[in-house]
C-alpha cells in the first residue's frame, strides 16, 4: 500500500510539474519545475527497482544539464511574452506530433499485451534483475554485449563536441592571457635592473 | 489495530527516531564547528578567538544562533518571494539528507542502499541550486554574480570528483558505502591512491565553496556574494548548510580514503575504540585541514580557479582512472572479476 501511495505521489507531482514547465510565465520557474519533474521521475525509477538509473538521472540531468539550462535562462534577456505569441499558430503541428507519439506508445504497449513473444524478446537481452544488481546488469549490457556500439556512440559525441568548438571558437585579438610557463620562466636577472643613482641627477 | 501499529506506524516511528539520532549530532557538530573554526584560526593567527560567553567561550555558538533567530527577516521588495524563501531551506535540507547513507559502523546506517556513493554524489551536486536560486531571487547584482560563479565552479569540480570516485570504485567493485569501507580492511585507499585523495580533497574545498575557492561569497569583491540580501534565519540556514556540507564532505573523504569506521591497525589498543568514534576522529581531522587551509591560503582568482579545475585536475583524474584500471587489470587485482 505504501508503494502505491508513493507511486501516486511521485506520478502526480511529475505530471503536475510537467504541465507547469510549459505553462509557467517566468522561464526560471519553468526550469525549477523541470527539475522537480526530473526529481520525481527519479523517485519513480526507484520504485521500479532501477536505482542506478534514478541516481544517474539526478546526477546528469538535475546536477549538470538543468544547471546549464538555468544558467542560460537566468542570463538571457529574452522577451518571453513575444515568444508566446506564436502559440496558437504552432498548436496544430504540436498536436499532430503529440498524437503520433501517443499512437506509437499505444502500439508498443498493446504489442506487449497482445503478443507475449514480443515482450519476451525484449526482456531476454538483459540479465535477470533478481540475480545481479542493476549497476552490473547495465554494465554487462553496455560494456560487454554492445561495446562496439557504445564506442561508436562515444566517437559520434566526440566529433560533435569538436565540431561545436570549431564552429563557435573565434580568435580574438588584443586579449590578455596569463601564460603560466612564461611567468615561471622569468628570472630576476632579465626582469629587474639595479641602478646606482647619483644624487641630484636622476636616471 | 495492533497490525496497523506493527506494519505501518512502528517502522515509521523507528525510522524517525533513527533520523533524529543522526541529525541531532550533525547539527550540534555544525554549531561547534563554527566555534572550532574561530578558535583554530585564532590560534593560528595568535589571537584568542571567542572566550567571553561561557567557559572558554563554549556557549558562543548558542549565543550566535539566538541572535540570528531573534533578528528580523527582511525580504527585498524586488525579490521573487517564494524562490527567495525556498533557497536557504533547500541548501540546509540537502546538506542533511545526504547523511542517510553514511555508515557509522558495520550495519549502523539508516539506508544501506546499493548505489550509496552515487546518492551522495547526486545530493552534493544539487547543492548548487540553493545558491543559484538565492542569487537569482535576490534581484541584486552582487548576489547574481556570486550565484553564477558558484554554478560554474561547482559543475567544473564535480567532474574531477566523479572520476576520482570511479578510481575508488574500481578498487572496491561495489557502489555500496559499507562495502567501500570494508574493502579498506587491509590498507586504507589513501596509501595506494594518494594523489587521487589529494585532488579529491581540494575538489571538496571547491565544492563546498570554502577558502581558497570561496568565489561565490568573496567579500572583498562581491560584498558577500549570493547571500548578501539575506538576514536572520535565512542567512543562518545558508551558514549552517555550508558547515553541514563541510562535515559531509569530510565524512565522504574519510569513507573513500581513510577507511571510514575502521581503526588504522587491526590490533588491540586501536580496536578498543568503537567504530563511530574512529569515523568522528577522521572527520575532525579532515575538518581541521579545512580550517587550516582557510587560515593559510589567499583566495584564488576566478580564471585561475577554472584553469585548475579543467586544465589540471580533470586531465590528472582522467589519467588516474586509466592508470588505476590498467594496474588492476595487469596485475589481475580486479575485485569481483568473473
């Protein structure tokens, strides 16, 4: 019973904060509600027994991605009232996309319900969760069974990162930069000159 | 009725009692950490420190707390009220909930979860939100600058902390904190992983916004950074949260590198002292280094801080992961292999 109560609490807060993400007037509040939604989804993962995924969700999304969102949203000076004006104009397209996703989800879940063979094929790929901890299960899947795909995904990410840096980096002139090696290489002989000044003459 | 009591109410009550038994000592140590800080730094700078209120000034933390409690809470008129009020509470709560997974002795832990270290890492990475929310909601330039610095700083140092935790996990083969401590029965990890331990400790300084990395509240340039608009209990909660975080990070360092509740040698005079006391001694030692660093070093410049995080610690800790993993595989030392 406690589990059911916890589930309804997490689920209700997730859905409610999800709605508030898109309806809050203040963008910073939107990001805060997004964080609340992430957090409660992590709670749902814990209820499912997927504690590793729950923690990773918090570490990666709440701890890093949402911080950057917040960073950007707080600093940007965008007129959000203006941005909202196209809302009705884009509503049909958004609605159609949402409908397609809903139908696809229904097909997947319906497939599991109607054909036990399909769901059996899906589960067979993972080790039995009752026997290994889910950290181990994920590790075996990612680093043992699908290591080449995993490496390929890593390479794609690396290329994307290099691409982003190349595209946005620009050489600026006249910027003063600290070069630690130069500072350490300086010696007293080349930077300080002792002068014996005669009285009344100056240098 | 008796059934309801046995199944639902009693476990709830028992958990609540255990939570109080953890939180009370933590809060008391927070109060006396502020006292210790002033005494230690006073001694290092040849001053006396607090010595008026009570014997040796021992009641000073209570007096400070009472003073902050009785002050007026001021909310700036331009502030975003709700977020402004939530921010200090969030900081304080996050500093306390992390203690749920800290093992004080064999089996003496509130929640012995499989992914304990990840939980700690997740909670400590959330600490940035309190500061970020405070800085934004204050609607003040200084507070905002402090918050932005803090966000960049904490995200940067978390990365290298994550890699160092991975090196420890490679040696343990489990994410459970009790397992991590028990794996150090023969030798504390500070001996084989000494460079990692040093980098980890410095990263915790940055993560808790302590000297010499206290950029978010650099009083010389930002007045007091993110908490400049806070008064009374709001300020007190930030303050307590910061000190509770220091204790938490010291506990984390003790568990990862100093063998948690284990005595240094498994022989008679050392094993007589109970485990929780060993953990407390180790935490106190780490905290002393925190205070020592504050009394000794000048504040970093912001670009130097970023350089240290991204260009020095990140490559070093990444190399550490590669070296540790390589050594473990080469000498066939991988735990739980097969």
